[in-house]
């Protein structure tokens, strides 16, 4: 039975090489789409990313040129509105899960948070359309910000909870043993220790909702001009890309490519920022 | 919550009854009577009665899981942080019931500080910030007072000369033994009456251990110290009184010299001579 030892060895080497080869190809397939997307965007969009793109309003139909400054600013405004809703609720909810809630309540909350994370983003658009747009009879930046903020909440909730749970119990005990009140211990010791991880979670959530189109379709609605009041429809980069991409005009198509390139670059930059934050010197629980 | 500048000790309640003076006995800091503690269904402390003398070092010894840490934590209500704890009996600090419903556990912990087994300076703070954080978070804003307390606490913890030029460096940049002394300074800064120590040297090398032991002997002139230790020789070196715990019960308690040279209980003798534990 052991007489074919040499052959067996060769066969095992072949199997090993096969397995690592397949794993390597799979890894390449994972990275490939990112490369393809970025390459495609560069080829099609780089030519249209110019000074005008960042400084001018969209040109009227038929006229060549113009830019997307209103959509870029609009996206930033929507992200600020979303943060106002998503960050406090998400972070405080995470604090509750990690520091206060009982095991039974927590498992229910955690489950619901995970369900919320899995809800298709267009659903949030529909919900906010029903709750806000219909009631106040108009699309608005507020509605768009609310839709994005609601998507951020479960994302931030779970990362905050996980980051807080990583803070060693010894720090809580040390603060409590100094006669520091529980809430002060949480704010000044626990959250401070976990802050880098929590900020990372917030940035990733912002990057995620920054690229959302569906929840804005019937909330923020989009706008070809400056938004002068948050009660009015507002432009957003993903919406503008969507509108331009399905239009019949070549110039708009080029601008849509440029917009997509700017958006992806922005998300990319946020991710690099996150990398730098989590790698940073000093002590971190992350 | 901005608490006006004042000593953090000011709002401590006065004792409800004066500490009974026991003739020919040293003054007492703690009087523990019939204390039992449960974690869920498990009884960790079983009917312990013990008096802790003031300005002395009381060592608690016993094998792992005998309840010595739980007993220590019951002295400043830290054991309550574990969910589903239950206690019975009384713990008097200077005659005042620590577990009375009108007593805030935070105030108890300001009077009864604690140093832990694993040194735990706050990683986000400098050496200086670590020392005064207890005062800061308890509402002290006066920078002059904070600076005074900073130097005084570090001197008492025998750390000032080593770190006085590095106060802005992270607390975690210090060596293990220095970190533990930093934690002691942090505890002393809020001016407690008692310092509890939960195996303060078990993670340290012999030289750092010797420094902490020396420090404990100096601190007892100002503070009452209760320390848990796994190290019998250490208990013999530093303590005035020794309590031997076994499976949640107090087996024997008395002057350290007596416990170590002439114990009354067979179990104590067996443990001290290394026959079990």
C-alpha cells in the first residue's frame, strides 16, 4: 500500500498547487472589478473632469459644457443632514447596546439592527416619501437627508457597539473605582478610548450613503439649479449621474462618467482616510 | 455637570453613628458583619465577619476562587458591577453603612480607592492626565489645585522623580511597574481614606514588586490598606493582619505574625506551608 510513496508525493504536490492556484485566481477575481471600474471611469470620465465641472451649474439642454457644482455641494449638504440624524442615534444606540441594555433586549435590538442593515435602500426612499414628502407636499433636502440618515443608523449602531465592546473592562473599572459616575465613565473613558474605531465606522457609513441613488429618487428628487432652501428639492451627485446617464445626449453621458469618477474617487479617499486612522500611531483598540 | 470647585470629599455624608471604640484595640476602618455575596445562584462569600484596622495593612490570602477578590470588591461596592449580584450582611466604613439605600456607590468609591491586578492607565491620556482624571471627572477645575495634587500624588507613589519631565507622555509608555505606581498615584489623587489592592504585584517582576511593597508600607501611615495576594511571602512581609479565605469562608483572621507562626486552624497551616492551594 505504501509502495507508491513517490507517486503519491507528486500527486499531493499537484493537488496543493491546484488548490493554491484556484484560490489565487479567486482572489484576483475579487480585486478585478475594482480595477475594471476605476479603469473604465478614468478612460471615459477623466476627459470631462475639468475646472468647469467643479465650478459651473449644469448647462441647458443642447448647450455644451457646464458642470455639476450644485450636485457636489448638494451631496455634501445631504450628508450633513444625514449625519445630524444618523450619528447621534447610531452612536447613542451603540452605547446602549454595549453598556446598558439587558441581554434579552440587546439580542432583539441587534437582530433588528441587522434586519435594517439588509433592507434595500430604495425602501427607505419609499418610506420617507410616504412619511415626509406626501405630508409636507414636496420633495426636499430634509427628506433626502432623512432617508440617508435612516440608512446610516444601523450601520453606525453596530460598529459603535463593536468598538465599545473592544474597550477592556479594566478601564471602566479603573474610572468607576475613582468614584466617577457611570455616564461620565462612558463618555470620557470608554467613548474616548473607542473614538478612533467609532469615527472609522461613521466615515464608512458616510461613504456608503454618499453613493446612494435609490433613496434620493423621490425624496431629494434632484435639481438642475442651486438649492436655496432645504425645503426645496436638492441635487446630489449620484442622482445627477443617474439622470445624465439615461439621457440621450452625448455631452451628458460624458458628464455622467465624470461625475461617477468624482464620486468613486471621493469614496476611495474616505476609505484611505479610514486606513490611515486605523493604522495610526499610539494606542488604539481597533 | 459642572460641580463648583470644592473638595470632592465635601459631600460625603457624616457617619450615622460613631465608630464604637473597642478597648485596647486599634481604631477600625471597616466592620464587616455576616457578609454573604451571591453571583446568581453561586455563593461567593459565606457569612464573613471581619474588622479592618485603620492605618494598617490587612492581607487577604487564599487559593484561587476562594472569594478574596469578591470580598475586597465588596468593600467599595465594585462587585455590584457584575450583573445579578446579591448581598446580605453589613459593611460599615467609619461606622457608616456602605450599603444603605441613601449611599451613592460613586461616593463610596471616592472614599475607598482601588488598584487592580493589571495596571490600567488610560491609553488615551498622558501621565499627568492619568493622575488627575479622577479629580477632573469629579468636577475639580482649579488648575493650581490639580497641579498640586498631581505632584503630591506622584511623590506619594514614589514615581515623581522618574516621570516629572515626561508628564506629557502617554501613560502607557511607562514600564509595567511604573504603570502600576501611576495607577496608585491616580487612586491617591482623589484622596481616599482606604486603598484596596487586588494582587497589585502579580504581573510585576521582583524589582518592581519590591518597590510596590515598600510603597505600601509607607502608605499605611496615611491610609488603611487592604490587599489581596497570592504570594504568601509578600503577605508575611507587608501586612499587619492576615485573613485566610477558603471556599468563600473566612477560616482565620489575626495578626500576621500569629497567622504565619502559630495558626489556630489546620487549613490555614496547610495552606501556608504549601500543602494545598
